[in-house]
C-alpha cells in the first residue's frame, strides 16, 4: 500500500480559519461562564473540547496522519528511544508520580481532571489536529521536503503563541518561559502524533502533563531558573527535531518505494 498523507476536505487556509474560529468561540465561552460554579464551568469546557475533537474527525474522516503507520527502521527506533528517554526524564524532573498522588488527594480532583481533559481534547484537536494538518497539506501541495518537520515547527510556534494570552497575568517572566517550553512540548506531541499515527496518545500525554493540583486556578507557574528551562527543554528540542527529520527522510523513502512497487 502506498503511504500517503491523508487529505482534508478543505484547503489548508480554510483549516487555519476554522482553528481561529474555534479558538475565538472558546475564549467567548470562557468569558461568558467564568463566574459560574467551577464544576459547571469545567463541564462546559470539556463538552466544547469534545465537540471540537469530533469536528476534526468529521472533517478528515480519521485521526490518522497517513494512510498507514510508517514502518520504523532500526535507526528510527533508536532515535525514538532517545526521544522517549528525554520525555521520561522531563516527567521525572517534574516529579510526576508525586504530582499524581497530590492531584488525586486534593478536594478539587474532579474539577482539575475535567480541566486537564479539556486541555487535552481541545488543544490537541485544534493544534495537532487542524493546524498541523493545515501546514502539512500546504507542504504536500507544494511538494516540499521535510513536510512533517516543517509542519511540526510551524504548528508548535502557534501552540506556544497561544499561551501569550496569559500575558494579562502579573507574571510576565513566567508566561515567557511557558511560551518557550510549550513550543518544545508542541514538537514533542507532534513526534508522538506522527509515530503512533493517531491523535489519542498526544491527548493522553497532554492530559497527564496538565493534570496538576492547581490547574483549576488558571495561574501561570512561577518563573524558574532559565538554565533549567534551556537545559531540560533544549535536549527535548534537539531530540524531537532530529527524530522528525529522520522520520521525514524515511517517509519519503518508503513512499518512493511503494510507488515504484
């Protein structure tokens, strides 16, 4: 079977416009219901996130990126293992096991869970779904090389830029750091998206990362040492980009072989 990038029914520009529309509706919905009870607010957010998630499926007909999952070579498997090790290292540095226990024992566990689920479904559907697909379609239409890598970088910059909305908070340095590391997290999530050829695993990891005991407050984490940010996320950035470039090369190779065969 020829390995092909799945094409949306709409042009890449229309997909970007739809993503902007969904984002605007999301902001309006937040402003309209921000003074309701936390549980009601979080349920409304989750319902909207699920609507966007379903819309992506209706538009494309699948949550896949390519018709079949790319067969990983030994070299790609090694680089994916390196990438996975950097991700696990990040989660351990964030003390994930202790955070999970704390989140489960907080009295706001239901609201925190609903908000984290909303972030997973809405943001992944919007960015790794519509926006990434749009940039990938544009690269495909122009027959550009490194399609996945470029689409990953562009969509991750959008993902980071979306967090500039938090600039209204009195924590400018914390917001800047958040923008920086969410760009890298965007690349990380694209790696998982294209490797597993589904949107489900990025949603699951996004939920896990956001499932924090204080997520319901909406506050941006306090600024930390820049050397820590650069050290941790710099390694993930390098591992992600290298893997994506190698993924692109292997995709082009397998597509060419399928076409000849």
